[in-house]
């Protein structure tokens, strides 16, 4: 498992640069989804980013630097920028929810370069090493990139779990089917690749032809948080248990034990 957006460590330099209250930055967090993942985890390798997403977004490429907030960003024509970068959600996010621009100044090239060296590259190197080790041991590796999302609409009418496989490019469909089946068995509506298809983590690390499959998983925050979307809610344990079943289903599918069990 990878949990890149749940970090709650806000360095002093970040706080000093804000032009908005700290509360305006918090919606960038995948609030407490790391606690859900930790509760679900058994033997899986898990990477969790401690630093806040507002400091640096691990699910963006190193080249997704926003010139509006980053003095070291190379000028790129708008048409060639990613949709996330154009919307203000680049390597260093420029906005959060409806708060508008977050920063009172642009960051120096050396500042952003240091964040890349100290946070972005080590996380991706560790993730790459973990996937390589799993593939070497089992002949296959499956990455579940765990996120949470704000509610998309009225419960019952919209998906509350969104799976992303970059439109079929980052995982064998059988792994997506496992997750869809577990979500449906728990009574939840799921969607695939809409509105979240997966980002840089999937694009960078997935290689289905080489035995490395990667899927992004988004839980609606109202599933596991309280009505204020701040603290653990009534069904926190239930969603952790669901994630645990999803992990077991992926492992069984990867190792072929689901097929063996069905045959028996």
C-alpha cells in the first residue's frame, strides 16, 4: 500500500508562507486515511507520507511545477500542462478547495528542489524497491494507492468508492474486478476512473507486462469520518475491515488462490 496524501506534518516554513488560515489548507489532506490503512494492514508493505500534501504532492511528477508559486518552474505552454497543474494542484499545490490561492509569495527554486530531494525522490525510490522485492519474491506485485475524496453527492445516488487504473493501462482487469466485488458485497456503489483515474504514482510504477500492477483506491470520507469530516466516524472500523478484505482479495488473485478455492 501507498498512502501519499494523509500527511499531517506542516513545517514552520509552510505555515509562515500561508496567506490563508491553516484551516483552509486541511482539505488537501486525505484525512486519516492512513489510520484506516494501518488498521487494515496485516503483512502488506505500506508506505505513508508524513509531510502534508501542501508541502509537496507525491502523486505529481517532478516536472509539474507551477510557475505561479515556484520560481524554479520552467515556462510551459498552457496546452502542454497537465490538467492538475492547470487547476492549481501541481507538485506544490497552489489552491485548496474554495480557499483560493494559498501562498503569500512564490517559493525559491532551491526550496522546491530541496523538497523534491528530501521527500519526493526518497518516497518513490522506496516504493520502487518494495515493488521490485515483491515481484522478485512472488513473480508479481500489486500496488494499492490509497486515497480519500470529498463526498461526490447524495449517498445512494453516487459512487462512494472510486477505483482508478489509468483507463486500463496500470493493472490487469481481474484485480480491479476483485475490488469492485468487495465494494459491492459491502453495499457500496463503486465507479471506475471517474472522476479519479490515478495519477503520477500509478503512471510511474505500474508495469503490468512486467508483473507490476497498480490501482488507485478512493474512499468517500463520509464513509469513515464523523459528520464534520474530521475525526473517526461510526463506521471507521467497518471501512478498515472492508479495506482488509480488498487487500486479501488482491493477494489471493495475485497468487492464484482464489482460483484454487473456487475449484474446490
